[in-house]
C-alpha cells in the first residue's frame, strides 16, 4: 500500500519507490530506500504533508510523494 | 592533543567543506576561519560558495564553505553550486562534515565522494548529540572500512577543530585508492565493458573511468553530457546502446540495484562501527513532543501567527522607548553641534549641512537601530531553534493552494529581514517555476528597511494605534503576496510542479554566540548602509535643496522641489501629491530607508521633529495610503540587482519593478479614495 494511506503511529517497510528520476533521487538522498523501516509521526488527518520518522530523522513529506512510496505494514524482516 | 610531527606546506592547501544540509559546515567554517557566516538550524541556510582562510603550523589554508546536499544528483540551484565545485577538481581535500546522529544517511554522500576518487576526511560533527542519544561510533573501524581519516568535532562548542586542522595538514596530498563497491556480477561486467570502450575512444586520463561508467549506468544527465564532450559521437552512442541492451537483456533495474548496493555497503559499515541503546532504553525525544503541538493540524497555523506577533511586538513595544532616547540624543547633539559651529564662525551653509543634511537625514534613520536589532533577534531565534522548517511544514497547505509548497515559505520569512537574502534563499526550490514565483512575491514581505518609515508615520499620525497600523501593513504584504502568487500560478508562469520533502531537524537551543554574531552582523550592515548609501543620498538631497544658488532652502523652487513636482501628479490621486513625498519615494528606490532620510532633509525646517512636520502635512488617511505605497512599490535597487543575478536575465527585475509599482498605485488609490468616500481618517 502507498505510504500516503498510513495512519499516525503505524510503521512499515519500504518496498518500492515509483515516480520520476528527480523524485526518486531526492528520496534516496534522504535515506528513503527499499528495505527501510519508517514510522508515521503525523498523518495530518489524511490531507496535506505527513511527518515520518526514519531512524533518528524526521522528514516532512508531501502527500504526492508519499503516494509514490509503497510499503508493507508487516515491517522489514530482520 | 598529541603533538603531530610538523609537515611542510609548500603551497596553500585548498579545502572544501561538504556534506548534508544542516550538518554544521558553516559552523566549522566560522571556527576555522574566524568568519561570521550565517548559521541556522534548518536545511538550506547556505546557498552560495564562501571562501575564507586559516593558518596552522605555518601552513596556510584556503577554506571553501559549500551549500549542503544529500547527493551529487543536484536537484536545486544550491545543490548545483556544491556539485559543480566538487566535480571541478579545484581543491586538495574535502572535509566531509557528517552529522554523527544520522551516520547512515550522511555516509550515502560520503560514499559518492569516495567513488569519485575525492580525498576526504570524515568529520563526525555533533558528537555531543550522538552521545546524548547513547550512540557510540568506533572511529577505528569506520576509518578502516572507509579508508579515510576520521575526526570527531562539536563545532558549536569549537571542540575538535584544532585537531581537525592538524589532520587536514597531515593528510594533504596523500593519494588514496578510489573506493570500489561491488555491484554484483551483471553490473560489474557491464562496467568493465564500458571502461574498455572508454579507453578505446581515447578518453582523457584525468577522467575517472569507473566512476563515469557507474554514473552512465545510472543515466545521470551530467555524466551523459561529460561523455558526449569527451568522446566522439559514435563512441558515445555505442556506449549508450550497450548499456540499454544489457539492461534489457538482464531484465533488471540497474539503477535500483546500484542504490541498493550502496546502502548495503553503508549498512554493513554502520552495523560494525555503531552501537546504540535498545529502542526501549533510548531517552525521550523532546523534539517529537514539541512537534506534536507545533505541527498539530489545528494549532499549527495559530501558533505560527502567534510567533510572528510576538516577534513583531518585541520589535515595536520594546524598541519604542529606546528610539526616544536616541532621538533625544540626535536632537540634542544636533543643536549642540549647530551652536558650536555657529559659535566658531562657520557659515550658516555648513551649519545647515551638518544639522539638516547629516543629522536630519542619516540621524533620522539611525534612530531605528533598536528596532532593527530586535527584529533580527526575533528572526535569529526563529532560525536557530529549528522552528523554521516547522513553519514551512505548517504553511504547506496554504502554499499548495497557490501552486507552491511549504519550502517556498522560508524565503518569505527571510524576506522580513531583507529581501536580498530572501530572493537568494529561493535557490533551494527545485523547480524553476516555483523559484520565479517566489522571487516575484518576495518584495511584498515587508523588510527591515521599510520599518523606519512605518514607525515614523505611526508615531506622527497614529499615536494610539501605531502597533496595529504597522501590523496591518505586514499582513497586507503577506495577503498581497498570496494573491499575486495565485495569479502568477494561474495565468502567467507555467512549468512542472515540484515535490515537497524537507528534513525537520531536532530543536536546538540557540547559542548565545550564534545569536549575537547574527545580530551584530545585521546591525553592522544597517549602520554601514546608513554611513554609505543613505548618507550619500542625504547629501545629494541637501545639495539639491540648496540649488540653484540663492534659493530658499528646500523650497518648491529648489532643484529637489522642482524635481519632486515632476513626479507629484502621479501620486496626487493617492493623497500625497506634495513634492516632498514624491521625491522621497523616487529616491527611496535606492534604499527604502531613504524615504525617511529624504523627508528628514526636505522637511528640516529647523523647528520640531520630523514627526511634528509629518503630522501637519499628512492626514491619517493619506499617511496610511503612503505607507501602503512604501510597502508595495518598486523594490529597492539591491533587491532588483539580486533578482537580476538570480534569474540571469533583465526580464524579471523589470517585471517586478513594474508590476509592484502598478499594484502599489492601485492599492493606495483604493485606500485613499475609498477612505475619502467613507469619510475615514480625512
Ligand atoms: N549540538 C550541536 N549543534 C551543532 C553542532 N554543529 C553545528 N550545530 C548546529 O547545527 C545547526 C546547523 O549548523 P550550520 O553550520 O548552519 O549547518 P550547515 O551544514 O552549514 O547547513 P546548510 O548551510 O543548511 O547546509 C546550527 O543550529 C548549529 O548551531 C554541534 O557540533 N553540536
Ligand atoms: Mg551552511
């Protein structure tokens, strides 16, 4: 499911990132790559940008971009 | 610190500071060079290259501070500045500044540099924060696995900087092997095929072939350009089709595999060199708690408004009594110097030059030092705590209705200080369209130079509602900016929409030193401006007020009087058709403070302060209309210059000069004529 559909407090594992070269490149630089566990800090009640936690980092992410990131709620296998 | 053996420096060593945004590069730059460059707790503070120098053990170092970047991909103008410098080879050593608290992500950039064959020192900055979180990094393992020296620093406290200098001098000129990550059988095979093709096509030796090959497989546009520059058309085409064919045959996404392998390499390093407490033992994260409130869906915008209101109140309420003291000082010294000069038998012309020209002109602006000081104190605190990027997040919803996104809000906040850095801060936006719109609306953010005009008029004509009047002008600016952004977005400027993604750094306590440096710089710049451009214009106006010879000082027949009369009819329908007002506006384009200093010179009839004269010459309605004009009309020369250099064309400064003048005229017209109709403030 897309990251954009997740609710505050949920965690999931990034499985796939779609989108153009620029979008992917920017996400990669910030450490948002396949196999990473992310947690939603604020889903902004379903509209507007989200705040996600990637390890110790907090990242504000536009909803459009969040629709391009596909995650698995089962989490990453260790 | 252990004594290092002394190494001779034959030439100056050129070092560059590079790394992720907000990792502390500029803080280290300032520590190394004694410079006072702008530091702030949000990503994207530095947008241009800055150079300084440092000395250590008889070695002279040239230090270059670069904008932060997450990768060499370079998606925005500031990142391009960093990428272009780092790929230029115009340096001996890179100090790669790393935020120790997020080693993994920072190393992604480090790895890119190492693959390019850059000589670097890994600087583990913010060691204090990592320690607080219980993160331990084994330097030995990290250094061995990366193949580079590792130094730990706490730049904000100046710790480890001496050691960093020693390591820098020690490691200059050491050539290390380029880092090679194993990308797996298919890709490695392709890489060697490309390399042999490149060799066959007689590519220059200086080009790093393996690096180029990997970049070509990633379809990096810059690498493709480099290839087309370096080899014949035929060879370039051959290599490109080789990559396309191999990838198709392998049925793999090489680009993703390369990224995965890089992160695999990094993860392995992190696993072996970093130990951190189990999740349940980690200390509470205060930043998250603050964020829960500050970025709350309903509270976010009201909190932001409150913050701006507090800064505003601080600037005016606290500043006002101080203005009084300085004003008295200037009046007193003006009178004293005047009588002193007269007593010594100087001609009345010289006395008038000093008391009307200099004190009436420059003095009337310098009075506002306390306000400027307080305003920048507020902005410095906003920048240093980390609230800036939260404001961008909170405002994203509003901004996206205008076709922009939250990040475009940061240049607007900076614009409250001064529009020149505001315009420059748009470099962090990655679509050209967002940048142009943001640049065009930035002058509507009421900068500190307009503040003296507001305060003088508010004091003269709205003694009981001064604060409210000035605040309404700030709001008017924001509102117009929002409207104009919407208009430009809808009708004028087309282009791709960009994505909003921005790091929210942890909240940090502003350091006393940081804030003081910040303000000292700004107040210094203000005083310098008063001593140069404002002074020169005041002298010019004074001379014009005395010519032609024999004319009554600052009368309608004087040169300035006649000049003002030429422009005055344009402003007459707005309620301020006097030649004094008109000439102050015309010269105000040189710098907005000049509006006040010009009024100070032309109204310096000797008796009373500027406020009294203004109260006699403006109705409250006309004054408000005049202030709206000053807020909106043509940006100052420095801002127009910045727009020119940022957009690389004359088109945009001309457009902004014209559209803002027209907008100002229309708004003032509505205010004045509307007010007349309703009979308010006449
Ligand atoms: N706790 C702590 N804070 C630091 C340290 N070094 C820098 N800072 C703070 O981190 C923030 C960012 O510092 P800058 O020097 O502006 O970072 P930069 O890398 O130049 O950032 P950009 O120009 O945006 O790329 C500031 O608030 C500094 O005060 C450190 O060692 N420890
Ligand atoms: Mg910086």
